[in-house]
């Protein structure tokens, strides 16, 4: 039994630690480098089927790079089928249903009842998802009509299949357009979900069906967020339209993402992490995700990829073991999470390729509170902290002790969190800064919002990380 700061004991299960199980699973299975490589593998599997006059549909945004490779291999038209999950009130990343083009709506009534979602809350969530769907349809189609499906085979492609709520809505929308057959194709999927969809689609093609999915992003080395610009460029390329002459150059390949197991002092369990170290790394950024998320968060992955391209190594980790996550009190135990973050910092200092690098923290939501609390304990050993949509108020007792350079980034349409961050700013030292991204909501899902977060973070670490010392904690 281990007792963290704060006095509350937390049981640590020594048998089959999560990190060891995940690394063993990953070692035995194929891991895709990125969505384009996954698309090429999926294309080989789809091409072996006899498909009459196929049309390939990518589910934006992450499914489009995969679908582009499938369409190229089949020499078939590429289109998009826009579907959006309906996020749960207070936890937008948790899907309680989905909507798709053509007015299709799929609801998880059992989950809605379990979460005590009111009728008004449900209507608001549906209205928000609908507005986002219509905006994306206009952006991707730009007035062009959808490809005709009458008498043809529709191949619906996504980058993975977890719960399948969005895919279910997409298939229903496709069925309404009168195709001869509907094929669902994904590079990786949860076994039970893949089996369930064999009764929804005429055929399901899945390259990998692991015993435990964990998360879709676990099966990709690069699972950074796909941008709207990439979606429109791939659609233009598939239609034979010229690329934008002012397009940005293709970024370099990201460093290989490697699994890491961070041992906890005085316990036999380990924390699971993902490490990326670019050549000539100038610093290490340790990520602390928020409640309801994990180290596979596509938003944090997107930021991490930008930092990697800026020459910074990144370590994304889960600060709680699976058994601990079942207790919601642990998720908000900021001293415990901070202690785990400091353990990861100590682990990094013992690694030959990381030991000399200055360290910074990137925290999201509750993870930002943990990052600031840990930075107060770390003193000058941590040079900079960046918070994305964070809850610095959760570290209020320690804010005045933080010596690191702190950047608080908040969406302009997230008023409650803006207010919490303004109050926290007054308690931090004079060099701290609050930056509000106009028009962005809590998750920074708006076009370009997350790119702005990544740019701000990369610039802040470049300017302030050098203040960290490289001594051991």
C-alpha cells in the first residue's frame, strides 16, 4: 500500500501492470506508422474483394487520409461522409450518440439514462453537433453534390473502430442513398464492435482485430490530429484538381513513438507512457492529460507532434493505473497526480538520452493542475509549464511557489475556465501569461484552434525552457 501526498492511501496492484501488458501486446502486433501507411495496408485487404463500381467514403477528419489510399488502390472516386458524435454534457469526448448527413441520428439511450442526461441537455448537445456537422459539410464539399451511389458499392473508411457510434450513423446515412452494397473498412477495430457491425454492413474489412484495443491511437506511431486543410487537399488531389500553390511544405517525418514504463518508487506497478525523441532534441516536455482522457488523446498527440517538429522530445503518460481510474476521487487527487508527474521526471533524468535535457510540463484540464503542483515541488528543475484549457485553480495552494515560466491558454468561448485562469494568474509570479484563443471552446475543436495552441506552446518552450537546470530531482 502506497500513501501519496495528502495522506490517502491508494492500492497498487502488482500483478500484470498496464505498461507491461500494453508493451507486450504492441510487440506482438503490427503498429502503423501513420494513417497513410494504415490506408495502404487496408487498401491491400479491400482490393482482394470483388467490388462492383466502388465509391470510397472517408469519415472526416482522421478517416480521410486512410480512405485516400484505399481510393487510389481501387482507382475509385473519393468522397466524404460527414458524421459527428454527440458529446455528453460536461464530458464532450464521451459519445452518447452520433449524427450524420441526411438527418441521421443514433442515440445510446442506455448511456443517456445512466448519465442522467436531461431532455434539455440532450437537445443542446444535438444542436451543437448539428451545427458542427453543417459547417464541415460546407467546408469539405464547397457546394459540390455528393457522388451518386445508385447501384454502386459504398466503401466507408475510418482510421479505427472503437465503440462505433459515429460509424453506425454514417452507415445509416449511406444506406439511405441506395447503394447496391455497403462495406465498412478500417485498419484496426475492437473485436466485439467489428463482430457487431457484420450485422450492420454487408461486409466488414479490418486489418487488425487485437484482443484488447485499448485505444485506436495505441496502434499508430503518429496519431496526430488531421487538419481541415489536409482533408480538403486530399479531396482536391483525388478529384484531379491542382494543389494550392501557397500550401505549406510537407513537414518532416515524426520521430518514432516508443512505449515507456515508468516505475513508481516503493511500488511494483508502472505507469504507461509514450516517448518520442527527435534527433538533436533540445528539451523534454512531459504531458499530463485531463480527466476522461488518456495519453492517446488526439489533441495532446497533435500538440506533441508540433513540439517534436520544433526539436522537443515528448513523454505522454497515464498518471493512474487502470484500477485507480475506477475511483473518481483519484482523478481529482492533484497531490497524487503531481507526485506521479515528479516520478516520471525522475525517471527521465535516469535515461541516458534524456538526462541532460531541460524539462517542461504540458497539462490539459485537471492535468494542468497537477503540472503546476508538481512544478512547485520541482523548483528550478522544471523551466516552463503550458496549460491548455486547464484548471490551475486545482493547484491554488501551491501557485505562488511555482518558479517555472507559466503560459495559460484558454478558449475565448470557455467563460468559466477563462475566469478560473484569470484568478490563477493573479497568484502566479509576474512572468506568467494568459493567452485567450478567440472563438475557441474548451476542447479547441474549431478550425485552426488546436494548431494555435501547439504554436503558442512550441514558442513558449523555445523561449523559456532553457531556464531549467539539468540536475536530478
